[in-house]
């Protein structure tokens, strides 16, 4: 069964740029961005029925643009990615009340997330 892209992120490793990026994308595309949380993680509502929503904000790691793919077994897909030449960036992690996820860098360094279920 194919696995859909269910989320994306535009993240800056410079904490001071998180809100700047949120304002930039909100003004550029008319997105509604809600960062009212302890992490300043800006959940994006593109305010359209087409496409998928995502997030913009600061990152604990590197600046990046990432996609997240929904899978039924994050550990199995993380293991498969590593066997195909990827590097684990984040082990399978449960974020209480939100999502179970993992992240890897593909053989060229692009960071991709895998998620069980969708992001609220």
C-alpha cells in the first residue's frame, strides 16, 4: 500500500528566526499560523481544501525543509531506510498527545520524517 505525505516543516536552527519565518510565510501565502505552544511550533493552516498543512518555526537541529510520510510501523520503515543507505536522525519517539515518529537523512542528506497516524 502506498504511503502518503501527511505533513511538512520549514524549520530554522536559529531560534530567533522562527517567528520571522512564520510571519514571512503567513504574509506571502496567506497561511494562518498558530504558534501558541511552549515550542513556538507554528502549525500551518493553508486555509484551502487542496494540499496538506504543515509547520514553520525554530528547530532543535539543523535548518531544513522536511516531509513526513504516514506509515503503519515507524521502526520497520526506519530500519528499511537505514538498510537502504539512510542515516537515523531521530529514533522512533512518541510525543504524548501528538504523534509517534522517527526521522532519517537519505543518502544525499535530505531529512524525511515517518509518522504513525497523522499530525493533529
